[in-house]
């Protein structure tokens, strides 16, 4: 597992921690601009820049990065493929940052396990907050796409009855409580406060919920929670 778990837990415990970030984008000017902006933010350190998905995976693996800020359209290995590999192997959290407000891209990014999806038009403060959120294990969606993403998941599940019949009996009682909280849109810190447990315990429960329900995205889990009510 990447360093993002330890860093996020350290931040919650009040210790001075830094979230390490790799920027993956095929445009050098965009990488440089993001690196400059993020470098001015407290608690964030840009430790590497990647020109494509393959380089992003290699950097994250060698640097034990906390968060990857990932573009989608890149030559060679694209951002979706790289995100799936990074999340599958537990290397880091991924925040997709793209210029393209396209439903297929959003859906594919979340399906690959991205913790967040923002457009490059987002303010620097929004991007910084999103990096901090995905490092904690929370989910972030650009306001412009949230409603469409939810509708898309619902439509897909209606068209595929077999996938909509999710067996929630595989979850423990506590994991079901955590799933309900995810469905309410609560962050890990909010869930911890509601259930009177530590944020670290919540993060473990969330990981178990996603694994047992065979979903990679927290948003997918939220849809399941809402549909099961």
C-alpha cells in the first residue's frame, strides 16, 4: 500500500505531514503550472512528473507516492489504464484532472478506481482540497458531472439486472453501517464521528466494503447503498 494511508492518518492525528504528489500529463506546460501551484500549498509536495500512464505507474511505485493527479488522454498508456493499475496494486490514491467533460471518461475513471474527478478549470483551492480528500480515502466529484454520473450508474444497473442484485449479506453489521454512511455522502472523518470509531478503522471498513461488493469506486458503493434502501 502507498504512503497515502500513513500521511492521511498523521494529518488527522495533528502531526506535521506532507502529501506527496505525482502529476501525470502529456503537456509539459500543464505539468509545470500544476507543480508551481501545488508547490505553494501547505502540506503538499510534488515529487515527480510523468508524461504518460506508464511513467506514472513507474514513478508511483518507486517514490511510494500518496496521490497521483492524472490526466486521461495521454500517448501510449492512457490515464484510465494507469489508474486501474495503480489502484489495483494499492500504490496510491488517484485524482483524475482533465479538460474533457465527457460522461464516458468520468464513468471509466471511477470504474478504474479513481478517488476523484475534477476538470482543469477548477480553482487551485478546489484541486488542493480534492488531493487532501482522496489522500484520506474520501471521494470527490466535480459539481458539473455529479448528477450525470449518478444517473449513468443507475441506468447501467437497470440494463444489467444481474449486476443490480448485489448481495449485501456478505457484509458484517458494521460494514453495512459504513455502507449506509457512504450512501449519505459522508467522508471517512464524518463516518468515524457518527459510529464512534477511529478514522483508521473506518478506512479499513471502507476497503472491505468495496472488496466484498466488487466495486473500485466509492461512488459505486454509494449508488448501491441508495438503491438498497
